[in-house]
């Protein structure tokens, strides 16, 4: 059942061999084929625009009021590429190895090498679109470093890299809209996948402005709907981010992989109250010049600037001297949690650590730091009313990125023929931990450079297939299921809002399947989530009707989060090792480092939905390492 379809040949030649041998479609025939793309972030917009440029008919869906409001705009720090402009020893192979190691050797070699290889073309593509990357005085593109690497390969547009890349993808998409090759459906939410003869042939969507249920058919469906970190409720993600598109596809037969591999970003603003609804990301780029510390003495209540240097614990520099403050995210977040749990946290809730720029300002000057990070400092001041040029920023780990997602093969196709998953919606490139600035890279590479080869390769075999319209019985059946769920939500006469259940689930998962987990906590979480699901099915209260109703939208998303949360715990429970962002407390060294078990767990988990109330079934894709040697991941 699990076949990654990795091409033959040497690692460095696999993608070239694939492109050379992939099947093509005559331009006249492309006009006859329809493709649905759900999601308009970097992966979705770039994929839709590129396929439309080739001549395919594209339907583009997003639940926002504009494609430009997709969550890709929130990415700040940069995008990686192995250009070696700094002449500091970078290469495609080094970037490949850094990414494999950063993911704790839990990703496919072939996919990761392709990511590094395609990074070279992305920067040229973005510059041609007008993305205003930072430049040195002489006009050359500038680079900075991110966590887990020892070279400078991150291209950036101040603290707005995601937004600027998104504008480039958006303008490419709008060009195709004007050309009549893309039809956009804003304020539409996908509520089910439609399958005909075992293949993805359309979706059921709800118009969020009218409440109308719509049917849409196509020859292939692409899901580029982002990650599910909002399952924790408090996260760096936008409030609307959800798992519903990929989860509904999962329930139709698409396997889910690495579901418990969720990254907590170490550089976020801490929670400041119980009524808070989201957390704010502060770019990892700040760790190039900011130094992270806590008071050495637990419970120290002095003003931070009054704590002398010798009484500060620069714990990342102490524990990981080679990488220091630019240690990978999973390691940095766990180290912060360890210090906070030890009573050394700072801030009103004692749940934060310090990010201090005093040394950098003294050495480089205030003007230089303003040039690099000015917009981030202004954002911090606007939110907290604190001038971080004069006193340390307070930061804390927060749920951020999901390495897990729909299982895909080398073609980015799920286990459902004709259903593709791009960007953060799939699991393919990052293993158990993502390196900073690789998220924007994967989204762009999947959309601009990979899917435009792999989707036509699939569609070439569909040219003679019978055209499926929305009159097919499969559409009626899928629509019936969607309507029944919405009616059931509206008919419940409970006492609690969807937000109540979402907050409860989020806290439960953070405590028992968060930065660290244990066998006992995971078993408890599964029991408690089952009980929470029962309560949701009886105690949910939806105000309003079936038309414009944000509470009804939330109910569907939270229902999916509850089922996903249970699967996350099953995934974490069966993986009896610590790797990357998955830290089982039972499997650690004496000094608190992760202990991997390559003999028993060197595989990608792929979970199959078995039905309501039934335990999911685990499938395994063995990971084979022909090029790199499995080793203990150390940043000391």
C-alpha cells in the first residue's frame, strides 16, 4: 500500500531523471482538463498560476476574502537557498544534509535532496517577480543564518519575507485570472472530497457568504491548505487555520503521516492571560544577534536589566556552544521549557525567557540593528509597550508548524489517485523537525517547480477517462453527508461554544502531547479526548442559522481537530523513541538529549482511518539512507 515511487539513479540525478521521463500532455489537450486547487497560500497560488500558464483550467478555493490573506503572509524570517553567495562552504549537498539532520533522520533522502536542488531556481524566480530581498551596499543579495546550520543561506525581505513572496505568487495568480484560466472562489470552504471509481474527482464546498452548498468537479484535486498547529488553540497561526480539508480527505482514504511531529517555535511572545486567543511569532532571525538567557537563580524577581552578567544563564550558549543561540527550534524550545519548569522563567506569568540585544547594539550600533530588525522591534513595542532596544524581549515556545500531514509519494500524490497535497499540508520534506526558513522554500518549490511536472504526469493517463460531472451520484452522496453534519450541529441544544471545546482540547494536548510526552500522559490524553468528543456531540451550542454563521464554521473545524488530536496521541504513543520535535521523556540521555531508536522506528508512520470510534491502523514506510549515515544528532 505504501510506495513512495522514488526514481531510480543516483541521488543527485533522481529529479532530472524524473523530469526527463515524465509524461507530457499536448497543449490542445490541456484545455480539456480541470484542476481544483484548495488553498491560496504560497503552495496553492504558485501551483494554480503555473498550471494555468501551461493551459489547464483551474478552480482556486480559499476561505479568506482574498487569496492574498492566506497565512503564508505571516512568515517573517526568510527563505533558504543553497546559492553560496557568501562563499562560506554552502552547496546543494550541504543543504540536503543539514535538512536531513535537522529532521533527525526521519525524512526521505530523495525528497529532501530535490528540495535543496530546486532552491537554486526559486531565488531567481522570486527576484524576477520583483520580491524585494535585502541587498548589500553594492547591490548583491544579502543572506543571514538560521537555526541548525553553520552557513548563511537565508534570503530575506526584512521581517516580511512571506508577505513579499506571497505578493509575487498572488500577482502570478491574478494574471491567470485575467487571462480566464483561473476562476477564484473566495469565502468558500472545502467540506468533503468527492471520489469516483477510487479517484479524486471533485469537492463539496460551502459558500461562507450565503451558506450555500456547492459541487465542483475536476480531473484532479490539489490540497494546499497549510498545517494544523491550531489544534493547540494557542499557536502562532491565524484564527481561521484548520485541518478540515486534509482531515476530510483522510476520512476518504488518504493516509496521514508523522501526525505528532509538531514544531514549537522558540521565539514567540508568551501567553499573558487566560482569555488570549493566539500567540505572536517573532522571527527566528532575531537569534542571529539576540542572546537568550534566564536568571541563574530560580524565582528571581529583579528588574531584568538589574541582573548582572555573572548571574545570567545563557543556557543555549552553555549547552550547545557550537550552534549557541541558533540551535534548531526543537532543541531551543525544549531548553527554554526546561529552564521555565525549573522556576527560572521571567515575565508576569514566569513563562518566558529573555532575548537580549544589548551586546549586539554595543558592538554594531543601534542603527545597524534597526536596519536589520526595525519592523520586528516596532511590532514588539506595539504589542507590549516595551522598547526592546533598551531592555530584553520576552519570548516563549509556541505551537507553530506541523511536519506531519497527508502522506504523499515522490509525485506529491496521496494514497488517493488524483489527490495531491502541497506545502505544509503534506509530510514530505522535514522529518521530525523543520529547519527555519525551509517552510517558505517547500511551499514555493512544491507549487512552482514540482507539481507542474507531477500533476501532468498523472493526468496524461486520464485523457481517455470518462468526464465526470457534478450530476454523478458520488457528488449527491458527499453533499448529503455534509448537510447532515451541518444540520446535526445546528440541532444540538447544548451549553458550550465550539471555542470552549477547542480551548479544552488545546490545553489537554499542550500538557500531554506537547513539547514533551510520556506513555502515561498520552494514554490519559486519548481517554480524555474520547470523553471530550462525546461531550462535544451533546453539549455543543450553535447560535444563528445555516447561512452566514462563523460559529457553524468553527464547529466543523473543531470536530475535525478533536479527531485529529486523538490520532496525534496514537502516533506519539506508538513511537517509542525521541526524535526531533517528538520528545518522549522515557527516551533521553542523562543530560536531557533525545534518544532515537533507528532499529525499530526508522520509518514514516502512515495512519489509515478505520471509521468512527475505531482505532486507526498503522502502516509503515521504511526510510532507506543510501547517501547519509545515520548518526546521533548533536549540536554541541
